C-alpha cells in the first residue's frame, strides 16, 4: 500500500490501497470503517507492477518528465480515464522548484508505485480528525517494505478545509510552512499529479476537467525542498496524500461502494505541533506515542536535535519520517499497538528508550479527588518526583500542581535542561500535571518549565521536592529513601504521657553552626552524646527545611519537603534523628508555615499568578520580612502545609513541631497600619482562614501521629492557643489545638528584671511574679531562645549586671529559677556554658571557652555542670513537671519580699510531695533567713544550690538537714531557717 510517511519496515505486511470518495467528510470515517474488510477483498494491489516498476527505474523517470510537461493538457483524461502511475524520483527537489510542477519526495531505494485499476469504484475516504476533507490524487498500489535511511515528506498541495459542498481548490503556497493534518500522506512515493490532486475534491461533482485545469494553472508557487518544508511550515489540518483514482463525474457522489482501507497522515497536525513547540499542550499523550488510526498504528515522537527515531517492536524495526522541528511520525499497518521501544539517534550517540507517551497516568483518581478536596494527608506521595515502576517499567513520575499554567514541561540533567521533549499532561480540573519518564532515576536534577498565562516561561524548583541541590544552587533532586529505622522502642515510649505532664527540657540548636563543618552523620556521632550528658530530654532544631539564604537561619523556606542539603542527604538527616532517638532524646523542629521568600525560582507566583500566596497584595505581603504570606483560605495551599507537617512527623520521625510566627498569621493587622489591612467578614482583625488552618493542622497531626507535640511561638494574648479545637472559648473560637505555647511574656519580664542592677530590682519585683497570674491559661514553655541572644541583645550571661563573678552568679540563679517555675524549659546553645558573645550563624558557639588551656575555663565549665545537675534533679523530681498546668501544683511562699529581692514557692507532684525553691537576686548573703513551710514535712535537705563551689560559687550552702519549727511564717504553720547565698537559687526537698 502507499501511505503517508511510508516507513522502512522489515517484514511489514502489504496493505490494500485506498480509493477516493466524494462523500460528506463527517460520514467518511464511519462508512469507511464498515466497508474496509469488503473493499479489501475487491480491490487488489498490483504488486507485480510495483516490482517491474522498481526494475525499470530509468524508463519511469523519463515518463515522469513527459507527464509533467503535458500536465495541463491531460488533466481531463487523468480524471475521466485512468491515472498513470510513476515512481518517486530521487533528487527531484531542484527540478520541482524550477518547473513549478508539484514537488516530489525523494527516497533511497524506494520502488516506484504504479496505479491500480483505471476505474476504481468511488467510496468514502476517512477524513482526518480535524475534519478537513482534503484528498489528493494518489497512486494506488502495494508498496513493498524496504529499509530506508530517511524519507522526506512529499509537499502537500494547499487546500481549503472540507465543507458539505465541494471545496474550492487553491494554489499551493509555500506548502512547507505547517504540518499536515492526520490525512492519507505518503513518505516514500511522490505524487506525480499534484494539480489533479488539487482539483480532486471530496465530492465527485468537483472532479470536472475544467476545475482540474484551473487548479493546475494555479500550481505555480515556488516550493522548497521536502526536508526544509517539514521543518518550516505546513498548511494545518490538510491532507497530503498520494494520488487516488477519482470517481467518474457520471457516478453519484454519495453512492455506497466497496472501499479499500483509507490511511490518514500520522504526522502531528498543525495545531498540536504549534502547541507542543510553544510548550502549551495540555494533553501531549493524545498526540505523541502510538495511536490506532484508519490504516494501522500511527507513531509520533517529538525529539528535538535527534537525527532519526526508529520504532522497535519485537523483530519489527521502522524508522519514522523526519517531519522537521524534532517531530517524527510514521504509519505501521498493525492491528493493535504493540509493545515497543524507540531508538533515538543523535550525533555521536543512540538512545534505546521507552516512549514516555506510551503510558497511562501514574497518578490515580483517588489521589486526584483528595487533592481537589484539599484533603490529601500524604500529599508528598502524589506530587513531586517519585521513582517507581509503572506498567512494568522503572522510571520517575513527575507531578506538580499548577492550575494557571498553559503548559508544563520537565527539564533536567537527563535532557540537558531542555524540557521541549518532556511535556506533561493536565489531569483534569485539579490543576495537576503529570508525566511518567521511563529510565530516569535517583540523583537526577530537575525543575518544572512552566508556561505562564501570558505565554512567558519560568523555570521552577519542585514545591514538593524531597531533596535539593546544595545552595546557592536551586535544582530539585530525584531521591529515594533507603534508611532503615532503629528507633521503634523510642516511638512506642514517647506517647505514654502527654508532653505537658512529662519532663520536658529542650536544648535549642542551629545544626549548621553547632559545630560548623559537620554533616548530619558526623553530628550523629557527637550531638546525641553531648545532649544526653547534659540531661536534656529534647533537642529543638532551628528550621531544617531547605532555604537559600543561610543568614535567615532557615526561617525563609523554599523547599518545605526537603532537609537542607548543606549537611547531607535526607537519609543522612534521618540517620541523625534515629541516633538521637536511640540515645533517648526527642527531636523537635522549627516549622515555618507563616511565610515564604519571593525568589523567582520558588513558590512566588508559581504558575504566573498568585498561587501559594494570597491574591490580594495587602494580604500577601509580609510587612516585616519582605516575604509573602500563604493563602490559608485556599484548600490546596492549606493541604500543602498540613501534609507538610505530617510529612516531617511520619517520614522523619520528628517528635514535635514548633510553629514559628503564629501571631503574624492570626492577625490581619499584624505590623500593618490603618488602611493597610481589610477586616474579616465580621469586621474583626482575626485572620479566620489562618485560624481554620491551624486548627486543621493540629487536629490532623495529633490524629495521625500519636505521641507528637505541636508548640506555638505566639506572643499575644490570643485565647485558647493550647485549648482543644472543639472547645470554644469566650470569644466564640474553638481552641487552636496546640500542645504547648512559648511563654513570651515570662521571657520578656524575667529578663527585664535580671538586667536591672540589684539595687533597682525591688522596683521591678512584680516582673518576676506576674507570670503566675496567667501561668495556667495555657500550657507553657519558658524559652531562652536564639532570638534573645542576637542582634545586639547580648548573650544571657552578658545581660547580667555587675562584674564577671556577679554575671555568672546571676546567670546560674536565673537558670535554677527558670527550671523550678511552672512550665517547660528551653535553652539555646552556648548559654549552657555562659558564652559571653552573641551567637553568630557563621561560627556558632565559642567552644574554645571549654578548653582546659583557657584560663577561665572553670567558670564556663561550672555553668555547664550546673545545667547538667538541673536537668538531672528535674527529671527525678515529678513536682517540677508533673503538674505544670495544674494550679494545685504551685503555691507562693514569699512573693512580696521586694526589699530583699527574694522569691520562694512550693511545687507539688501528683501525690502532694513538695519541692521548695528559694531565689535571692541580691548580692547580699542572708543568714538565718526564715521561710514558711508546711508542717507535715519533718525535715528538708538541700538538693541543689547554684552557689556551690563546683559551679563557680562561694560555696555558701546548707549542708545539714533543716527541721522546721512551729513558728508560723508566710502564711504557713511552720518555718525553717536557712542561709541564702548571694545571687543564688536553692532547691530543698523533704529529707
């Protein structure tokens, strides 16, 4: 058979030649399909004539020249009688252009195709999918499959779109400008009568000699060589077929007749071609790949820069026709789509690959449904780059949410950062784009090339990338986790008691600067041992998620699902968490859902329009940090963040999330002047969308990951931060659902007090007692965090007034007061050994202060030893943590001794066993200081004294058992006498 883009096929079966039809193009396909089998039996291909023609090549060439010269005078005979077949002649490009005769395709070793019977019965030809009813006079005859290197397309004459009446023939104008539609077109045999093809319409009445002659006269436009034609422009949605015997004018055009199988062009039509080139195609899988069409299976590939593309299906090998611009196509006479591969030849290399456009979507309907609802709690399993085996083939599934994009392509190291050959398909109304790329695996770099609504392009990192390049590089990395966890014992134990009823002392660290230069795995060898030695129950990691600017300390996140690559891979980070768990240390992580930076390769206007950020600039722009706030009212954005919280807890076994900047999320007028914000629907300043998000996040995390805790850094008096989401407060809001909240008020007031000179502290005595007014309104953490030791605020010890001894003494007394106060404790790195300098992310803590060769090393080591003992006593004294949120667990003894700068209170455990804490923030020794105590405790002993010599103090202690006498004091029925060291805190327990 002769067909469009005839392939070099080994052992390809012959196909019955088509016959023309003048019927309505809308009815052609259906009628042709019904009569294919019948027509195939009646119309036989003259194979013998084809073979003889191949032998008599020279004679045929002479015939071509004569017929071309006599074309205008023989047009009527060509229509009324029979068409004389000629061969495709090699090297006819120049002669075709000079003689203004129809251009002939050249083919190596392609035999000439002779015409079939002179009187073919009219039948209905199958139109292209675009509905253009253009058929040209083609040669009908069987083509013997012979291997060929390349077969440039014959130049199709330009015709008008099909109508119900005969279409008006037009002259061929630069027929190389647009790709032909899916019509009957041959790649290996040239049409010898293009003028007749122009005149031959889909209606028999339109095949009159006069019409043919008129069309023939118009075929004078200058033509370009075939190879260049395909690469430049071909008339869209047109048929470019070989000559088909036209029906007699006397025959009724609509009469039913036997039909040979009608082939269509396998080439990508002009519209699809244009969209693929522009990167704006929503469904490339419907165009590229293998598709059943009338006449066989059409194969199409888009491989820019390729020299050739060959289909390999078992023993069958077929080289596709080069249509130009990187497009390759061909038609194989097969009954169904086979399992096949592509051999793509480039200059100096050939790739043997699976066709990415032969696969069904690798993302299921349930995933899409959940994404659309904003309730996909494991979103990271559906979006991003997921190495997998799909339909028996290994590769990577790429998925991304970009609802405003006109098109999305994948670019990476595997395609030299040219995403043209990797267009993704849109999966319905969810805004998700998908592509399964076979043969691409772990370690490859990638980004998404997004065509914005305005047609411009942007190259974006994957919002759900699970691994990234080391900054300042910004590419995403395909990753597969292979870490095997060994922390099962820890996970089973961590949920035995809620965080607010368990010992909870936290060491806050910035991983990149704790000991600069260490990787995650190297940190795993040092950090767990150090923290365990000091007795902290948890570490809190400043943001680990990827961030481009190290000076942000991680608080301007671009890779929400990827641990920073500065210290290693995601598996390396899992190794660190695993090591901490095995050492009995919980891992908290700072999480930043409040805002994100404006980097043009990250989330900002991700698909050309506000997507992750609010569309209202007044709502999206964060006034303090120059960043963008998330649109918490959009369900997909809320899903992105809620799933991210779950991701860290489930995939990395994180034990808790400290949520940064909650206050900036809760208030519409946060850091905004009047006129810079819009009230909510009730006229208030509360961000109702953010409230809903935080409630959903907390409820979902606690439901899915029992034993974890969420902690709010919230600096206002918002009611119900740690109240359950289903319990409404006085304001009508349900609780936000956090487990703990940073007590920023206590931190601010207490640091303000100790920074005053002791002689002035009596005027600020209330700053140390006011916290107990609201201590039980929430579940609190008492934080001395990184924020308090940077930007000119000085380190903790340097905040204290006086000389070096007084500074250290006050530092020690303050820490013991903090550990005894209701609430959990958090201390930033470097403060555990009284570092004098502010923290810097560039060099981290001053570890040299603990070098024995340093003269003041005992001073710093003493403070660190105190912190160790504070944690040890704390862990073994339930009174200090068991009833942190119960008012019955606390009682003032001395709260009004402002002149003495003394504070004393009792803490009780669940069984009523007390601990007495007494602090003296005066540099004066107070001998025989009377303190009221309960009368049911026969004796007390000192369990901790911050003035002890090992800590660097004066060693004024109470070494003996203290027995109360019956003297009522401070509202208690009994009292004891003790020595209060200067600038010190003493803990007493029942003997």
